[in-house]
C-alpha cells in the first residue's frame, strides 16, 4: 500500500506544479508583464508522474475502458517497470538536488520540506521496487504459482509465512524455489510476471514448493507422452 500512497502524493505534487504554471500563464496573458512562463515546466512533472505510476495507470485505464484487467504479456509488463524505474530515478535526483539547494540557501519552508520528503521516499521505494522486480524475474521461465491450489494437493510446510493465494516464483530445475508472496496489491495479475511493489511482500525459498511443481511437471509430461503414443 505504500507504493499506492506515494503514487497519489506524486500525482498531487505534479498537479500542483501544473496549476501553478497555468496561473502564471494566465497572469502573463492578462498583464503581459514579466517573463513568459515555460509550458515545459508543467509537462515534465506530469510525464515523470505518469512514468512513476505506470503500473497503476495501466490497471486504471484497463478497467475504465474494458471493465476488467487487461491481459499483459511479460514484455509489456517489464516496460511498465522500466518506466517506473526511470520516473523514480528522476524523482530521486530532483530530491537530492532540492536538498542540496536547501542546505546551501539555509532555509526550508514547510511545503518545500514536505515535498522533498515525498520525493526522497517515492524515489527510494520506486527504485527498489523496480530493481527487485527486474532482478527477481531474470529468466522467461520465472512466473507465478497458484499456491492456494497447491495447498489443497500437497503440504507446503515451509511456506507458512505465505498467506497469499498466489506466489511469484523463480522456477528452476534443481534446488528449492525462491518465492515472493504479495501482502497487499498485485499488478498485471493476468501476465506471466506480475508486479508487487517493495516492501509489500514476504519472500523466502521452499523445497516443498519445488517438489510439488516438479511432480506436477513430470505428471504433465508423462500424460503428454502417453497421448502422443496413442496417436
């Protein structure tokens, strides 16, 4: 939920900047005094905010126009995370520049300090969320597992910390499987590699999950072989 809160705050800050520039433009048009406001000053914050909130905006517009979540493939899902990473880095750099400027000037208003705190937190959470997602899903075979279904079939005793119905899994042929269980929101649920922002998940590794997945895979391969023989 922290990422969702920060998305709202980032959008509010961007809209306040746009509102300020629009008012300056209206004042300039009415008086023609002073320097002409630069419209780019309003566009850049909105573009950065759009990049930062890309996973949320994709979900929102998908539900708005279709009434349900739009299926997202792994490649387009990763582009959302790249946008999140880019937006987060810009926000983080802007926050660091703001802090340096505030220290140099020796003064910091309540609004300016609050904005810097929002930027620092949003940039940090965004960078960590994007980095951890991109490094966790490092191969095309990594994906999602229906843990709720598996619990009905096998004993996942070493996944007691996972209370979610699904888990993000690094599928490997040997050893225990690394997993992440979302504790709040999960974006791109219909894709192979859904996104859950840091720190809203629990993670670990499970030998029980590895055995269950490999047994199911072996059973499917055996059934496929029998069907091929019959034909």
